[in-house]
C-alpha cells in the first residue's frame, strides 16, 4: 500500500511520462516545498520506498528510472 506522499509522487510522474524532473522540481511541483528549504535527499528516500513497492526488482528499476545527472522519470512501456 502506498502512503499519500508516495501516491502523490507516483501520480505526478505518471501524468508526465518520459519527462525528466530534478529533485528540486519534484519537491516544488508535488509537495510545494519552497526552493530555499528543498532537500533532494527527501526525494531520493521517497523514490527508494516507491520502487520497493512497485518495481519487480527495485535494484534495477524499469518504471521509475534515474536519468544520470538529471533526475527521475516515469518510463512508459
């Protein structure tokens, strides 16, 4: 079962597939965090938890992928 925070993140990414978002963009767009207090580690934590719940192999994600040095995206199949 997803937490409300995980659901909000997944919903946001799913409604904009193939688009890459930085951690700061996600913090602002999904949870309205002001830029000056945005902590990218928070996004990494939620992405990790979400992957553990929805990915077949969370160590090799196929749905929520990391784009090196850019951010995260929902990968359409």
